């Protein structure tokens, strides 16, 4: 069932979303300062490619203050708008019963988009 959900996700916008995140990542990685942010957009691209069966988990590393600082910068620079966009599409898709599974994946992406530092994606 997850495979079918991922195929439908890719057809109805997941592939385009992933491509947009990869392009944004490329432009962010042009500068040294943008490399950590580019890596986070690659996380979002990975989740946008295969969201069904994937989980966002906290990494157990000890860079808590660094992750907090980078998440604050991320939110101020554009992470809030990315989060709100995924949240809006999640609400829009949850209007119908058929769209609820797709909407739940947008909510998962919204949570990652709000604070991606210190998190990783685990695929089943």
C-alpha cells in the first residue's frame, strides 16, 4: 500500500517538489555559508520523493546548541514559509477522504520544514 501511495504522490506533485528542493539546494550550496542549509533542503527533497513509509526522527548527536541556532536562522530565512506552504496543502488535501493520506504526508513535511537541523529521515 505504501508503494502505491508513493507512486500517486510522485505523479501528483511529489516529483516536481523534489526537483524544486534539489535546485534550491544547488543554489544554496554555491556559498560555504549556504552548505548546511542546502543539506537540509536535500532532506526535504528525499522526503518529497518517498514520503509513505518514511519517518522523521531526532538524531541523537550532541550538537544541540548548533542545531537550535541553525533552526532559528532557517525559520527566519524561509523555513516558516516552507512549513506554512506544506501545512496549507495538507489542509487542502484533507478536505476529501481520498486526499487525507496525501495531506498527512504534507503535515510530515511541514514539521521537517519548520526545524530540519537535528533530524534525519528513516525509510522503512
